[in-house]
C-alpha cells in the first residue's frame, strides 16, 4: 500500500488544510484511491470552490427556464412541447498541451453533456483565443485546434455553425478553447442525473476505459510551468465515430422507459459521474471495479476511477431491464456492463478482486467540498482617454482594421467545419449569429458566442455587462427573441486578489445585464488558473467570461442577415452614438494604444439596449429592414465594410458637415445597429423609432462597388476588392495557405 506523504498530497493538488479536511471527513488516513477521488472532486474544475459563492448571485430563473445550473446542461422551453438544451465548456489546458486532441475531446465532452439529457445535438459553436500571430508556437496551436474541432464535429455529424476567434499576447502561454453545443428534446423526454431506487443496477456504456486523461481535472486546475509538455498523458484521446454510435444508442434507449438516471463521464471520469449521481439523489453507490470494461491490462482502481477516457456514460436502470438495454448497446457495437448498484448508505464503496479499496462518505466529496471567499481587490477604473488621435484617412484605417487579426475573415477556419450537415443551417458562419432550423417546424434557434476581453481587463463590471449585451444584440440582429445564456468563465489564478477582483467584477456586470435584459443564465463552466510561468513572470490571460446564448425565431424565413441586398437602399444608424473611442480596436491597431493607454471601455446603457433591440426585432418581423448588423469591433466603418462585402454592394456615406472621422466611424458605441431600408418602408420605421424613443440617423445609400466616405474637404474612397483582399488575406498568409485555394 502506498504511503500518503505530504509530497503525494501536494502532487494531487490538495493544500495541507484541505488534506486535514479529508482526514476529518473520513476519520482516518485515506488510501491512494480515496486520495485521488478527493483530489479530483475538490479541484477547481469540479468543485468551483473559488467561484461558487459568486456564481450564486447570477439570475438563473425565468418563465422559459425548465432546468437551470446544476445539471449537465441548461434547458429552456421553445414551445410545442420542445426544449432547447445547451451548454458551453472549456478545454483550455489540454488544447495547449495537445491541440488536436484537446480541442476534439472538448467538442466530444460538450456533445455528451447535451445528449445525456435526452437532446439530439443540432449545432456546435466555439470561442477561441490565441496569442500573438507571430508567436513561434501559435501556428501549430491554431492548426491543431481547428483541425481537432473539425475532425470531431464533422465525423460525428453535428454542424459547427458559429463562434469567435481573437488574438492577444496574454494568451501566448495559455490559449482558450471553449466549446458549445445546442440540442433539441421533447419536454416529456428530458433525463436527469440524480440516482434513485435502492438496489437499482448501475451500468457502464460506451468505450472501454484506458489510461488517457488520468488527473485531467487536476491538471486543468493548475497553471502552466516550463514542463507543460510533460503533461501530455493527461490529455484524452477522442473517437468521434464511437461518439456517434453512443448518441444513437442513448437516444434509442431514451425512447423506452428503462433509464432512471444518466450522467456522462467527463472531467474526473467515473469518479465525478458516480459521485454526482449519488449525491444528487441522496443515495449511496457501490461499484465492482473488476467489471469496468478496460482496454489496457493491469489497470488499478485508482487508474480506472481517475481515467478520462472519452465516449463513456454511466446509467442507473430500472431493475430487470438490463438485458433490454444491453441489446441496444450491443447492436451499436458498444460496451455494456453492470458495474454496481444504488445503496442507502450515503457512501461510495469500491471493491476490487474481492477487497474493499475505497469506502468514503459522499457528502464531503460534493455538497460539502471546500468553498472559498477569496480576497479580492476591485480593478481600478481606467483614466479618461487623453489626447485621442484623429483619422486622417478613413479608407486607409479601414483597410488596416479589416486585415487585422481580430477582424479579418475567419473563412479559412469555418470552411474546414461542416456547417451544413443535417440540412437545417439557415445562416452559416460570418454573420451576427448562426441560425439553425428546428427540424420539421417553422421555428429556428439563433445562437452566438461573445466576449470582449480587452473591455473586461479595463473595467470588469462594464466588460461583463457588454459580453451579455453583445450576445443579446447578435441574436436580436438576426430577428431572434433572446432566451437564455450559458457561459465559460476563463480567468487566471483566483488566489491573486487582483484576479479575483476581475472575477467578481465580471460576474457583477453579467448579472446586471442578464436581469435588465430578461436573459437568465442556465448553465456554464468555470476555468481558472489560466496563466503560464513558461512565458516568464506568471503571465495571466485577459479576463474572458465567454457568453454563449440562444434565441428563438417563430418563423425561420423571417431572419435578417448582414448583407446589403440591393442598390439604393437607405442606410441608417439606429441607437445612440457617443463617439466612444476608449479601448477600441482602432486605437490599438492604427495607433498602438491599448490597455492602460486606451481609456475606459464603452459604457453599456442596458435600458437603451433593450429599447433599441426590441425595435429592431419588431422591424425585422414586419419586413421593414433589408439588412441588419450590430456595431462592435472597429465601429461603424467596419460594420459597413462587412455588410458591403457580404452583399458585394458598396455604399455612399454622405455626411458633409464637419465631424471627427474617428469618433464618427471607429467608435465602438454599444447598443447601435446599422440597418438598410427601402424607400417605401422608411417612414414606417422612423415612426416606430420615434415612438420607441430610439435615435435613427440616415448615413447614406447602398450602391456601386466602392465605399465612399464623404468629408467636408474630400472623399475617402475604397474599392470593395481592396477591402476583400485585406479581409480575406490574414489567415491564409498566417497559415501558409495559397489565398486562391483557401
């Protein structure tokens, strides 16, 4: 028997104080299996011990919410006895160590979170953050992550329809890979994870257990050092073809009445699934480790319990129905094994070769895990923007922005994803939000991922508000009624008070926005310790509370897109424009000013956000608007350029009065949309805007193959082809791909 030394305790990520709690919980010294179980269940990745007290402040209820946080995924009512089930999760550390498998298994894991609740997955999205494009390791990381996402999603047959990609040196040593899945289920066929029924059989299904991913949850709860590559064995290996079989087998079994409870084996594998099922049900659990399907010889109970091998599920079945369930899984060529039973002891008991190798109470593992109210220091408010520069050439600045890493076309990425499989994708990547039809109905779900980390770094409260508001705005821009939010909260070391201050501030802003916009948070994930000593000096990522959100269109044919539709349409800016340049991409890309030198981020007026959004949605439903695009990174100039490129139609922007070009066209004012209307609809739309107390200012008309910005002294003119070359060129050049073939 292995002696439990202070070094072994530390290697398992437990502090001396936490180990004392373990001793108190079980009344004796744990063996290695028991220590490993406490280690993973008390990791940040599984317990949320540094964030849970703040997460409790988030709004999680609403008239459409069927199931909020605490289950595998959130569930919302979309009418007609149907529900949307969705969640977002991180796979950051594994993707940095082994980008292909890290990203691939991130997709596989989030798919299981959704279909384990009875939903058929209909769409995947992802939110990716990379370091400097010229970093020596970044091309390898980008290529591996993109191919991993595509390789898994494409093979499993779920379209990847949207997401976001950003670059910043803060992610040089710790990239972020956040994956989101959306599925559809019947409301009377939703499955939960709480085990029940004393004596009911516990069954293991899917792939065999191997040694991959052992201590993955613990690794995901620590920062990176110089030896990060040595952690490669903790990265799981995925098999999308097996996942596809698992989806079909589970959904087939779910059509019966055999399942009592079901849980996927995600982080911490068999440990977390067993503990969560038993603790949620208030029961005990007994497992015979000899019966766990194994793909490697000589595996120990420690390895089996901590393995994060992919494509596995744990179920509690009704007694006497095992053969019926087994027949389905054997038909799909998947493993099936009865490995234990539900007990009334409130304990986890494991036996192996006739001996008890674990006997611990379940309460301390889950509900009584450590909770920390860590010291936090609020982020100081940024100083006002001093000596804001002017734009001497709108066209030249626009070309710079359109070819910059954060705005350049992501076509090279999304064309590697199958975004049309299933034949229900209405809007493919490239717009404000993806739109996917609910099969067999007129309804559609809109979906998006959003966050502006530079805003969150400058002012976490405003940044948290803006992340939620931008997601709400992107759903609105396609005509969808925003329903609910999932999130992936990516931060650095919570034991640093300034980082904990970022977490608290972002959550405060998110909460304010969700309440004001009736946009509850129904699921999510927290990923901490995202920093790297390998880059020198403890480099922390920017605070990145990624927001995933869904909305509902009653009629998928009434969706709006960003593309200009024809010549002669009137272009309007809708919403209040304050000319806010602070923390703008224009300041960063055209003038090299960012963070402390770039002022405060744009404020978010949540009441105004709602008024403008409600107006836009109503106008879309009435067919008044021919194109809609919200203003975000790069301001109105970039918004216009993206609309023009999408429709291959230019525009004349005819403002001749004196004005500050930079504030007029590169400000990132919040709650503003650019729309186009035909002449016959203009008065009706302007009347509705006036009634809603929303500003609507004409900017010009569509037409031609150029963008022309009229100025008092001259016109700034740029051909669409020049814009397209800049916009489409960044990724092919970065990845060494012929632009003509990309």
